[in-house]
C-alpha cells in the first residue's frame, strides 16, 4: 500500500521503521506468522527507475530523487573535502543503489563481535546457517542470488587476477568461504543480468499479499513518544499530514544515519549533543551517534591503456584482492584491499580520462581504526545531520593506506598487465611520505559502508544489547548497520542481512 490518510491512526503488533535491506527482510520473515500484524514504514517510494536493475548503471543512480545524498562535514584527513554519502530512499533501500558486491567477511571479523557482545550467536560458525538461509546458490537455500561471474568478467580483470596469483596471492573460488585473503571475481547480487534488490528477494508478490502485512511509503518518522520504559507511540508525517502509529514492538531499521537520528530527535542520546540541537534529553545515552565507521577506497591508481578497454558487462569494479599489508604471500585476516576498476574511477580531485582509454586500481584499508560521530543540527525532520566520519585520523589508517597504494602499484606495474598498461597516470612520481599522504587524502572516496552508530555490546556504553534491544526501552530494537560494533573486511551488506535474519529467528522462535 502507498501512503496513508491524513491524521490516520495505525496499529500493529510489530512496526518496522525503514524499508531498506534489513527492514524488507524483517517484514517478510516476521509476517510469516499470520497471527502477527506487521507494519513496514518507508520514507521513500517503491522503486521504478529502470536503471536500478541495470548493473552497470549503478554509479549514475547516485544523486537521483531516491538517494538521500547526505553530506559529511569537511574532512581534515581528506584534504578538507566534503563527501557525498548515497543512501537509498525507497523500498529496498541501498540495495537498490549499491554495487551489488556480496562478501560475508572474515571469521575473525565476527569473533570481534563475540568479544564485544559476549554472545556466541554472532560468531562465524553460528552465522554460517544464517548465511545459507539468505543466499541463493548451489548449497544455499535463501532468496538472494549470489552470482559468481565467469564469461562476463573483463579481460582486464582476468589479467588482474592472474597477476595477483603470480605475485603470491591465492586464487580463491569466492570471497565467502572464510579464506578472504586472495583474489577472485566479486560475488554479486545479480540474476540473469539484472540487479536483485532485497525487496525483490524477500517481498515477493506472495508475501505482499499477506493480510497481516501492510507496507506504507512516503512516511517520515519524526520521533518516538515514551511512557516509562516503553515507546508507546510513533509520530510520523505523511504526504497529507501527521500520522500516529502504535505497536507492541518497534523495530528500528532506518540505517546507520537515520536510526540514531530518530532516537536523538526523540530525546534519547548524548545529553550534550541533544542540548546543542535544542532537543530535551529524556534518556541520556552517550553511545548513540558515536563509533561511526566507514570504508574508504583510493580512486585511484590510474593507468592509460595500450588498446581500447571494453566497458564492464557487470558493475565496473569486478575483482577485489584482499591481502595482508606488505606481503602478497601472507595469509590470515586481511588488512588491505586492491580492486580492479574496469573504468577510469577517480575522485573529484583527479581528471577522469575518456571511458575505454584508462582503468583504475582502487585501494583501501579493511579495518580502519578512525571513529567518527553523527549528531543533529536541530530537532526537526529537515534539519541536516552532522556527519563526521573522522576519516584517516589514526596513524594506523594512514600507514595501511600507504601499504594499499604500494600494493596497487605493484600489481599495476607487473609484467602480467603489460598487455593493457600504457603508462601510469596517477599518482605518478611520489617522493616523501607527505607527498604520498597528500595523494591518498585527495584520492579516497567512500566505499558506502556507514555503520556502528548504535553499536551492540555488553559494556555500559553500548547502545543495544546482544539481542539488539535498546538498553533503555523494553519494546524497541535496532536492527540495521548501526548495531555493527566493528566493520567486516569487505562490503557490509551480507553482514546486515545476517543481522536481520538472526534477529528474525530470535523473534519468531516461539511462533
């Protein structure tokens, strides 16, 4: 259903705020019990732009009407630049916008979650059946296609992979069996040449036809109203005016930016931050909005081609080589990554050559230690979010980025790419460490993985407990990327789906 009537009062057993990746999965899973009334609320609309389903078109989707297009604060670590953060504003959320890469991460990533929460449910071993239930592949049983491309891979990508192997990297079958250090084509959420969004995978026509599931769009939630230790009412705005919503259980799945923002607008958050935004503090929770994390990629180590480079038949960045810093033959948990971009992918500081005449090797750090924050500029829905990711603020991150750039250039100058390489266009000669750091600061762009702003944990400062319940309220859970305590090595989409599926299993265990 689209929209709602003015001044309408909506009631459900479970309200899910946010129709993105986590929210779409949860709506399907929780409504499987016909006795449970489920209401899914989304600020955007149903996806309709045909470009969404064309894999190679994904970069052009950013900035369109269904992209929230957030802006960060100027970043000292990236040459004072302001970064655009694309986030999906439609059913399916950012699964309609992202580059479709699907990587579970490394087992040690999830051990860090266990250490943070004290709960073995978040271990690699415990999540393996969860991933199997998500993934549509030969030995999986879920609805989300995990496609490993073969013939569609660019000849440049094949040369990139072969070069990585010649330098000592393992040739992996995929990035999802726990052995992440190595090189392989990227697994993708593509079926029959089309993007598959989370909404398509889980909110099928049969699911949408359930009488106990209602999906409403174009509804923005302003705040939660508390009564003691429960959130008893949701105040929202629709196209025709205010809407009141109540439910026994509220699941907040608005993402790493809007979930903490909603809590803060409701008076739940750091007292000093709320006071500065003219919001009365009802529950002082200093951890909300803290621990903001994101992956960066250097864009890029750029090369002119010796011959015409055909356009990618997939999504441009076709292979990621994960590795330890400083040694191609080392194994274990990855520290850096080099990606093969079948296009001249560069930041706004570099001039992009004509398509077909150049390619980029992207380079990044898998586990940055810089931590930023998110806060409000005011109490209203349209007051901008103050997003400060604190990029490249630790020496660890700067040192790892130097190693990542060195690894990209080692691959880029290797004999295995001589067929394609005419000359290196960027960065060119770099002398001092300061020159290297300046190039990195100008070249890095977001990898689109904001997370951590409502982190789960067992410590007093954690926002949600291991069951994802907000520690201050009995009937409010947060289920999205904001609860991630620390980043996984690659794209976080698989982890977000695993979080949602794990929560759904816990909630439906008694059904």
